[in-house]
C-alpha cells in the first residue's frame, strides 16, 4: 500500500465543535472538587517526595494551583514550573525543563514525579525519556502524544505561536509516543473537546496504564475530582513499585474499565 494512502487512512479528526463548546463545563468540575474536598482528602497520604506540575498550552501555573494545593495537603512537595504562560515549543523548552528538573532533584535529593496537563504532559514524557534517573513517575492529563497528534483543536495555533511544526521533530515525537523508562499513567476522557482522546492513550504494560474519566472536559481534567483521586492514588505508590489503578474507590462510577496490559 502506498504510504501516503496509509497515512490518510490513519488520519484522526479533532474533537467536534459540540465537544469544544461543551468545554465550559470545566467550571462545574472545579466546583465539584471544592464540594467534594472532604472526600478527596481521604485519598492515600503522600510521602513528601517532589511533584512537578506542567501546565497546558496557553495556560500558566495558576491553572494547576488547585492541584498543587491538594497535593501539598496530602503531604507532597509540589512545584510549579515558573516559566510564565505556556506558548509551546517542545524543542525550544527542552533545556530549561531539564535544568528545572535537575534543580528540584538536587534540592530535595529525591526522584521527581511529573504531572503534565495537555501539552505539559508531552513535556513530562520528553523529560522522562531524557532523564529517567531523576524521574519517579509520569502522569499525563489529556496529552496528545500518540497516533496522529495533529488531531487537536489547538494544532494550528500551537504552530503559529511556538514557531514549531508538530512534524518538525520526528525523533522527539517517537520517544514521547513510545514506552517510558519510568512508571507512566495517562488520564484522558472521550469527551475531551480539545484533544482527540485516541492520541492520549499509551501502550498498557506492567508499568504503564490508561485511566479514562467519563464525561470530563479537557480544561477541567486537572480539577476533576475523579482525576484528582486517581492522581493521588498513583503518586502514593512506593518508589520503584507499580500496580494498576483500583477502580473500586469512591469515584468508581467515573472511570472506564481497566485495560489488559500487553506483553
């Protein structure tokens, strides 16, 4: 088969206009987390290890402030990226992000868990592929790192603002989409209005898993109570150990079924 035909057949579409307009429900997800905060605080407590949070495209540290506050209350040492608004640039930001990760590791003397929302998750997977010895685990939220990563409603704007084409760095894309050298969790929603959910699914394995959150929005995924519970549960795993997410907790109804790990 001609390669151009094969690529065309694999082409995914961005989420529909309806789903994109429905992103406004992210406010409801934040309010739900506030109302359910007593329940969320019943999540496993942290061991104090550092957690770096990386915001999505066009977002700043403010977008992940509720998550950092929650993680600090659970007992983690949560860090912002402190690089202002995220205007993109996977290749151009690599050096600064490596330096940030090294500084956190040196300051704490511990491996760092990285949580990346949307584009921030792409950065997180890139960091883990470069410096696995400094990374404890990676958690991504609605991040387009697999399959046809152009299938988002933000691709053109990303290329315009970052000055970087998503097809310009094939070797980086291959590393980001592949198996991670550290435990990895991808949290996603089929009702994501910005990113085609199929681009957010990693290859399940003994140390990698997908967690689907029903009806979550893209802009609300980082404050969605079910997503926050899953994040807290994943971060509480002992360093060097991994077990797949138990969906029998208080938000069990919010998750899609577990996937079988591939050999």
